[in-house]
């Protein structure tokens, strides 16, 4: 990483950062005549449930494909090769799930005025303990996810030659202020700029970088030689032992993706179920982009990039092969790519706290304006908490917790989804399954050193699978057993 400030790159970076800051504060004026008062949780936290297909496409894509994705996916491919491409089938599998489930979930939320997944669960099962469990899981799983957006931003700030934590803190203070003022409309508006910039950066990179390095043949040859020298499980293709963990990791991640508060916030903000279906059809365009981004990990070998941390691969590649002004543009795109999801994540967590902790347990008589006020304040606390997390705790700790968060959030799938299709399960069964899934998933993850997969020895042979999916299967089995024993049906 550079030790001197790259003033040209920094100037371009600041220009685009100021641009999105102006857009963020200007989003508070983005109000239509039919929309509710901004001092209303549905307006602040869901954009008035008024986002059409175009806005929803950018918003959901913006908070699903994050800055850390742009940094971490090439870093993983650089480190392990083909195994790092699990994100591609994961983001292919997720959209049939969205197309099938999310319109039904949207209908339930829109009809009853639900703002969060925990609202939906309480509305269906009338169980405060189950509602609390779903809300708590959402908040806990989201916090390290926000922290990892800071990691992505921190990497590009250091690539500009800036040192110290002040630039990172300043960026997130600005984010906190315009999110407080404009709510979900701020990231929705900024997502247009962010996605356009990311597309430009990636398309330029996948065309020009191979040209500079001798073509894609040279890129794959250099990567193949590097992985052969490393040995082990790395390589351009999957080893036979990697196929099952690769497949289960992709499937489990796809099932978990839209259980997170930030992705569900984008779904609930849509203006119709048809908008969600259209997005499930067109959002795979981002998967193509993700595949191109992943290739940057291979390109780093052909460019003879050497880094102290795998997360530095993408910034180092751009610094090495592009003029300073384009590096500044690329770093701005990645940093802005942190702002959009971090804003939506903090809003999603704030909505959960307000609707599922504050309202039922602290102030049941809170007004819609009061809900909005609490949510705004909590969104600030969440961002500050994530910032403190990164400043004072090791980055690996944030990554480990985010991996655990994926295992945990997947355990909410039965409670959120099953009731949309059949009413056989009762709250006691689902809560029991959730508890066992959380405990079993956590124990397996900790026993493996907070790794996302666990190896089971069966008949002398080892079978490795995604820990979250294993815990989910146990979750469902326990829920079925408790339901059969207790015989409790869901309340009307």
C-alpha cells in the first residue's frame, strides 16, 4: 500500500464523495405530494413504500452487492482460486427464491402495515417471544455486516495514502447525518451514482487490464502457476472435496440473503409485488458484474501484485495499472458502495429496534412520529457502534462475527417464510427450532474456529457442508418434532 498521498486520486475521490453527500442531504426534499409526512416510520424507514421497479433495482442491488463484496470476492479468489467463486451460484440461486417468496411477504407487510420481518412474524403467530427472537437475530447479524462496509472503505482510504482513522470517521459521520435527515431515500438516490460508477470501473478493468497483461490466456496461466506453487486446495478448478461445501455454501447463502433486515427493507419499500417480480428477473445482471469483479483476483497474479493482506488486492491492482485519476474514481466507487448498504443496514436495524423492542416493551402507545424519532436516533447509535467496532477491535473479529451472522440469520427462515405457504407450524415449534438452530450453528462454528463449513465423519468418510444449512436442517427437524408433540396451531 502507498505511503505517500496520491493527490490526484484523492482529489477525484473527494469530488465524487462530495457529490453523493449533496445527493444524500438533497434526498430529504425528494417527496411526492401523495407521500406521508417525513416524521413517520413508513416514510423515513421505507421511503413511503413508494419505490418503483427502477429505484428498487438500484436500491436492492446497492445494498446486496456491497463495497466489501467488491473487496472481498477478488481477495478470496486471489487466496483460494475457484472456491472463491461460490458467490456466483449463490447470487443465481437467490433470485428464484426472491421471485417465489418475496411478493407474498410484501403483500402481508403492505396489507397490515408491517415494517420488519419480526412484525410479520408477530402478526401471523401473535407470539412476543418469537417476534423478539427474530428481531434480536436481525439486529445482531446486521452489526458486523455494517462494520465490514467500514473495512471496505478503510482499504481504499489507505490505498490513497491517507493514514489514521479520522478520514473513515468523517465519512461515516457524514453518512449518519444524511441518513438521519432523509432516511431510506438517501441511499436509494445515491445507489444510482454508486452502481453507475461500479459498472464503469469493472467494465474498464476487465477490458483494459487483460490487454495490459497479455490477454486472458496470460491471466489464467499466471494464476494457475501461482496456485500450483501454493498447493493445497487452491486452483483454477474445484477439487472433488470442495464440491459439497461449495454447493451447500451457495444454497445456504442464497436462502439467508433476503432474511437480512437491509435486503428486506428494500423489498418492503417497493410499491407493488409486481415490482419485486420484475427485480427478481433483472437483478441477475449484478451477478454478471460480480463474476467480472471476481476475475480481478486472477488478474492480480498476472500483474505480479504482492500484498500484505488479501483485502488490498483490488486497490493495489488499480494503483499499479491505471492512472491516478482513474484509481481515484475506482476508489470513490468502492467507498460509495459502502455508504449505500451501511445506510440501509442501519435503517433496517433501527426499524427492528423501534417496532419490535421499543414499541412492545417500552412505549406501546408511541405515535408514528415517535417511532420515526426513535428510529432516527437508533440509526445513529448503530453507525457509531459499527465505527467503534472497527476502530478498537481486530478486523478479523468483524469478519468472524459476520460469518456467524450468516449462520444466525438463516435460522429465521422458517419463522418468516413457512407461514406464507402453510399454517401447520405454531409459534412454540418455530421458536424451539430457532433456538436449537442458533445454538447448534454457533457451537459448530466455534468448534471450527469460526469457519463457515463443518466436516462430518460418516462411515469413515468426511463430508463437509455449510454450517448454516446444517443448523437450519436441525432447526426444521426440531420444529416438526415439537409441533407433533405439542400440537399447537398458529393463532389467527
